[in-house]
């Protein structure tokens, strides 16, 4: 059994599921999801609920007993004494549960490392896993898992029809908690307009007839500040409680300009256009001790960005 700990917003959960699926597939075992974080950390605004139910994933949830067993723990002297008595009295079920060694693996470094796919069965995964290097062997399978479970509402379908009818480029602005949360603002940062203006100009030069479809968690502010050249649409079709519809729409666009956000990262990755152009910000985080050199796939263009 592989258990992956889910935390953060939808994009983060997708990375955590992807890594868990890759390891479970490698070990020919089952993948289960630990969603306890969402009951413990309620202050994370958009990041405070389980979100993968919008996809056709293998949705199996780990129980507290399974999490404890797979994590493993050290027995105290009293607990070792209790286990000894249990063995004597042939309480094997008690011994099996309380003497489990398990394997709790916290992400060693931010970038992919070869030891990941050698982890044993069982393993409890605890990390962010923000690189396709952690799930490359199951990429095709993952695209099937990350198809949308629910049909789109009429307003979303209308925008989807528009996207499919024209050369299209998604542009995603991440504001919201990046601006309000002090630690997020300091460590991740809100990208400045210059990044988007240069990215839009580069896309317009390459695809002169394309329509920009602009997405954001603060679309009104973006519309006041950002006026890209040529045809463009500020997308408001998705309801706040169904933010995955924005992911659905962005992934339909032929090309993408993404924010420093796992949400638009996945929209670009799920884009099925074999000739897609994707522009991503560099550096990914405003301030980080992590090596994020492999967050952005090699085929995407990195464009310098300030906060």
C-alpha cells in the first residue's frame, strides 16, 4: 500500500496524487489518500478542502489505522512490554498493529531524485513533488485519471466552444492568497505586470491571430490593470466553488502563459496540443531555499519575472 498525504490547493493535490500513483504503479500495489490535513489546517483559504473528486481518479481514502500502520513509529518501553505480553497471550492482531515498522518518507529534496521510485511497499509519502520527474513513467495513465468527472455547465460550455473555434492562448494570473497571505507573498510572490506584458507580446508575435483567454482568482482587478494586444476575453464562466472549470477551460487552449501556480501548471501540462507553446515565470518562487530548476518542463519557455 502507498499512502500519499494531500495538502494545499487543487494543483498541489494533483502533484501529490501523481507521485503516489507513480510509486504505487512501480510497486504494483494500491494507492490511498490521506486527507486529514484539511481538518487540521483551516486557515489556508482556497487551500482548505479536498479537491480531487472532480477527476476520474482512483479515489480510495486511507483510514487512521492504515495511516498509523504505514507511517510506523517507535514503541516506548511500556508499549514493548505490552507487546511481549500480547505475544504470550497470542493476541497476534494487537501485535501486528502496534509493532508495525512502516515507512514514512518525507520528500528529501525539491527536485526529482532516483531513489523515489525505489521506495518500498508500504510507504507513506509526505511532500510536494512539484515536477513531472516524479511521475514520468505514468504520465499517459495520469492524463486519463485527470479527465473531468462532471459535465461542464452551460456557461462553461459556451466559453469552451469559443476556445475551440479560434487559435487560443490561456493567460493565468494568480492573485488572491498570494497577495493577502504574508508568508505566501514573501516566499512565492505575485508576478508583476511586466512579465505578462512581455509574455503576451511574445505570444502575439508568434500567433498574431490568436485570442487571449484570461483567467484569474481576481479577474476584476486583472481586467483593470491588464490590456493585452489583439483579441482577448476575460473569463468569468466558472463558479467560485467549481474552480476546476477554469482548469478545464485553460487546458483546452492551444498555448499558455502560466503563473507561478501549480493550478495553471497543470492546465498547461494537460493541454493535448502536441505543438503547444508554454511560457512560465523564472524564478518560480520569489524566495526559496529549494532547487526549483525542474519544476518547469524542459520544453516550456522560461521568462524572467519579478515580484
